[in-house]
C-alpha cells in the first residue's frame, strides 16, 4: 500500500472511486465525486491523498479549508474519504486520514473538523463536546481534532463547494 499526493491524471480514477464508494451509502446524495472536482477547480482542495495498491488507486481523502465562527484560523475539513467497496474496513481509510492529519499538523494547521460517525472517527482522535455546530445536525456527529491552541466554539462552515450541496 502506497499513500501519495494526488497527481495530474488521477482525477478520473478518484472520481470513479468516489462514485463506487458512496453508491451504497444511505446518507450519500450522489454529489460526493463531483464535489472533489469542484474543490479542485476552486483551489480549495488543500490536501488530496490517494492509496495505491498494485498501481491502482483504491482510496482517496480530501481536506479543504474550514472556518469556525467565521474565522479560518488554519482549520480544515476532512472529506470526502473513499475506499473501494470490497476493500473497506481493512484500515485503508484510517491510514489515509492519519497521513493527512499528520501532513496538516506538520504544515501548522490548528485543527480539522468533520461530520461523521463518532464510533469511526473517535478512535482517530476526533471528538465532539457540542461547542461547534453545523446546520441542524446533532452535536455528536460534528467533530473536531485540535492540533494547537484552544478548542474552538461556534458555527462550522466548510469550503464553498461543500456548502453549496
């Protein structure tokens, strides 16, 4: 398994992978693959990592700017994250996310936020104390990991491409 930065020419493979990964998910709305392209086109795809196995892209994670209470402060949003359906629950997504978080931390990011299942993201260090909110979602799925400074409070907003959905 090789984790590397997205390279020119990976776009179609990432798009198709994301479509396959989200297709069976009840919470998916079918826009996840196109959102990555929109982040890329707007310059908001801050970090885009892929997992390659035997020369084939089987995993992808995107990180983009986020703000809390209108302040960017070097916060990032995690997602979408995609893994080939027949390879899920084998640590590929966890490895991608961990690598991405390490990259953000090394680059001086203050933290990262996401919307997701606490059972999945809690073991990676994400938590919800109810201090940040997103739309009308329940607090337990609005999570963050703080790298430096105080835990933020307020309304979470993702990059414009993600907010339009």
